[in-house]
C-alpha cells in the first residue's frame, strides 16, 4: 500500500507525463502550436483538479494567467469570459441571499418543514425532494439550481451532516438533479433554444415546440429515477437511515410563529420566483434577479442582511469559477472545433446508434476543455451541416448534445456543477464518483431506450 507521499508523487508523474506528451504530437493546419500549448496547460489543470494536488482555487486562478503569459489570449478576452460572465454574479447573489435567509431563520423553518414531511426517513426525504424537483422545474428551470442548492445546504446544516459525508454529497447531488438535469430532460430551455436558432441558419424551416420537446424527452424520467436509486443504494450509501422525529418536532416548535424578518424573506423569495417564472417577458437575466434579491435584503426598512452575511460568502470559489470559465472561451477562439470536423463526417454514415453514441462521447470529451455553451455554439453548425449532407434530422442529435453536456465529471465543466460544488459540501473525489456514474448510466440509457424510442416516433 503506497504512502500518501508516494501516491502524490505517482499522481504528479501521471499529470506531467500525460499533459507534456501533447508536445510530441506534430503540428498540422488545425492543430496549431497555440492549440498545442493550450492543451498542455488545460490537461495539466484537469489532472491537478482530479488528483487535488494543489488547491483548486489556485489552479483556477493560474489558468487565465498562463493563457495570457503564453500569448494564447489577451487580457480582455480572458477576464471578460470570467468576471463579465453572469454565472459568476448569479453565484455571488445566491450566496449572499442564502446567508441572509439563513440569518432570519427562514431557511431553517423551510428545511424543518421538509423534514417533518419525510417523517424521520432519510429515504423519504430524498424521494420527496425529487418529486418536488419534478414539479418545480416547469416553473423555475432557468434559475432552479441555485434555489435547490440553498435548500440542500439548509438541510445539511439542519441535520448536522459533516461536509465530507455521503449524506451531504447526496443532498447536493439532488440539487444538481432537480435544478439542472430534470430541466434538461423535461423542459425546453436556453441550451436547446440556442441549438435550434443556430440550426435554422442552415435549415430555415427547422422547428421544435415546447410540447414536442416534453414529449420527446419524457422517456428520460425513468433514467433520472434510476440515477437517484443507484446513487442512494450503491454510490453514496448513507449511514443515516432515519433521523429523530421528536428532536425535529421539538426544534420546529421552538421556531414559534413566523417572525417579521421571515415574512420579509418570504416576500423577497416570492418576488425572485415571479421574476424567474416571467423571465422571458420582463427581460431580466437570472443572475441579476438573484443579485437584486440579495441587495433588497440590505435596504432600509428591510434590513435582514448584515456585514456577516457578506463576510461568510465563499469568495475563493468565485475565483475558482472565474478561472474555470476562461477554459471554454480560449479553446473556442483557438479553433478546437476544427479538430473534430473530420470525425463528425465519419460517424454520420453509421446510422442512429453510431451517430448518437459517437456524438455523445465526443461532446463528453469536449466538455473537459470547453464549457457546454461554448462547445455547443462551436459544434452545432458543424453537426447541422453534417446532418444535411447525410440526410439526418438534426433535432435528436441536438437532444443528445443537451443530455451529454449535463453529464460533467469535474465541477469546472459547467456553471451549475460549479454552483453545486462551490457550497463546499462535497469532496472532489465524491463529486467525480457520483457524476461519473450518472454519465455512464446516461450513455447506456440513450442507446438502449432513447434511440429506439425516438426511432419509433420517426425522429431518426
């Protein structure tokens, strides 16, 4: 059994050898020297994230610095892709709002109410959470991930689970499932809308309505149920089977009648929810909804926030998010998309199963070096053009892309994953284990269930 020091030396050796071996690959018209250096830096960072050899925040901060020093991008582009990105501001607003809600006791009351409904069973708590997510995603899919993160965080604190426990990881995973995976599966959102708009530039009469999307993707609901069951029974098996109801009931009764500050908190939450539900009509980005909600907490007459609510914000994770968001922008600008165009042409001639499976694998790999939106924007035109040339309907392949990009392995790959991880309730090791399992189930389910279902509906 290797010691900790020996294990770290082996991990360092793997990280350095694999990343610097990229320099041995000869340059071509598409694989430029700049792209070669980009892959060395990015792959090394990925290994450092995975092995936790250096603090993840330091690695994330180093990424934009190295991109600039090696002249792979300019300062404006790198910093603009991170600190001007609304995902970062959304997280800041959510953290401040969560601290303010926690200070009033509103989060504690809501969590104890949910625990009362579960009647002391941790299993019932998980499934009650899931059902609530299915119902809620139709109303707040755009910003639900943050609200579910706050709910999970509150439950963890109320039940006294440790940061590195399976219970904490499982509850944060439920936040990701309910706030990101379920909306991808069940409701027409930003990502598929972007693909359809890009696709119409090549195929003008391409269409996909909200009800059509729901009908095509309803078959993913059993997949989500399987994922929750597998995580609970095998991957993140909790040691807590039940919690003492008498203590929960006693603590709930101690809260007494709802206070004035809690009523103010409820009003702010309802206002934020209304803004999220009617987001398309009022034209306010989700990030600014949460920032405004957080700022309202400090206004005279409301005053449910204080200096401690700001001091308790985990600013190191904001730097982590900012550094990681630069990965996709720099890769896109350097021409990562041109590397895979020949591969896409080769898979289109193999039928629905080969095209779906190969595209899923390709997107899963691309997500390690680009954000989902950047990768989607870069490859959607190529996928659409290939579909035209080979007589494919691009819609099912767009749906495969949406599902695949939901399956991350590392937190830096997408903003929702970063938001879940940034609460600090799940270790990197557990995050990789649970997301890797979810990804494997998704890949198998698409090939075994979804492709035949879509074929039956005439999409292929």
